[in-house]
């Protein structure tokens, strides 16, 4: 028994050390970016910033805030994240609910077709031409409608709904409830963890949406923050090669510190949001995945 206890202690210590190392490796890039964003540009270029900031100044953030269109980009990103997530949740919930019902005609066919989209894509050019032929090119609808369904998220919700006891639905049906009433009164309240998890997935994907927004949105008043920040970084690099280098040194920032400040500015809302939904995250990804 004593050997077993010692073995358990060694296993616990090993786990603590291993998880601590993983946590440090996961946190270090974020800490470095934060420290570099508020450090002197020359110190960052000389490699003096490893963990803590050197010669603290906030001129990099001031430069980011001065960028024309920053707040327009922020507003666009919030719009795409909020409206896009609501749209995605509507289609995903209704689709998952339908696929979770054995009485749905062609259920297996639709499930297979949905699953295939996880591995097979049409390709960038066909998808671009498809969006253009649908009249979605350079419209605010394209980041929302064009990417309203993610098969993996629908399958998560479908698995959730299948775990709800069928007897609850049968009782509601006897009382005269239709599918809409059953979905809103029974399935959604019992699936809060799954809904929160999937909503977080969609919100993050909409917030970080970059590639297709860069290709499909040409109007600067419609592009999200990520695309605007890319433009800002390119302009900063071009400017620093000519006239602004001396001014940068005098004010204590550089292109690198501005890039790091840009990263921090773009992720702040997600960092603030995550703790509020984190409690649902683990439960949401695990419940429904275990059978038996």
C-alpha cells in the first residue's frame, strides 16, 4: 500500500511539473508580446526583452490608436462577430435539431453530406466565383451568410440533442407541443453548455476572420479590424524605410512594437470574453462525446 501511495505521489508531482511546463510554454508568447508592445523599440530589436518590458512606454499603442479607420474596423468586426454568431447559431441549432431526429427522411444522407464538407472543399477560386455569382462580393452579408455553417459545430450540437431523453419530447408532444416549442422549451435550456461552446467557436472564428474578408471585401468601410491592421502594418513598414525612422527612435517605438501592440489591441475583446464562457467550455466539449 505504501509503494502504491509513493507511486501516486510521484505521478502527481510528474503531472504538476509537466502541466506547469505546458502552461509556461502556452503563456510565454502572450507575455512576450505584451511586454514587447510596451517596451522601447531599440530594446526589442536588441533582444533585451525576454519576459519583462524594458524602458516602458505606450507610444506604440498611441500609434495604433492614431491609425485612420481603426474604430470603423472595430465596429465592423463587432458587427460581424455578433450578427454572424447569431446567424450561425440559428442555422446550426435548427440543422442539428433536425438531424438528431430519426423521423427525418433522408437523415443519414444529409448527415453524410454534411460530414463530407469537413474534408472536401471546392477550393479558393471556385468558392470566390460562387460568392461573386451570388451577388455577395463586397457586401457585409458575405462574412455572415457565406460562412454560416461549420459542420463540426453542427455535429457537436446534434450529439448534444441526441443525449436529451426522448421521453421529454414524447411528453411534450402528448401535451400538444410542436417542434419549435420542443426545441425552445426543452432542448435549448438543457444544452446551455453546448450552445455556449459552439457560440464561442463561432465568435472567435468571426472575430479572427481575415483571409476571405481580405479577398471578398474591397470597401475599406466594410473590412474588419484584422484586414485594417494588416494594411496598417504594411504602411508602417513602407514608411519606416523613408522618413519616419528617426521619429520612431525619438519616441521609443518601432515597427515591431507597433505590430505587437496591434496584436494586443485585436485580441483584447476575446480575452475579456473568454473567462465568462470558460466554465461552459470543458463541459461543452465533453458532454455528449461519451456514450454508454
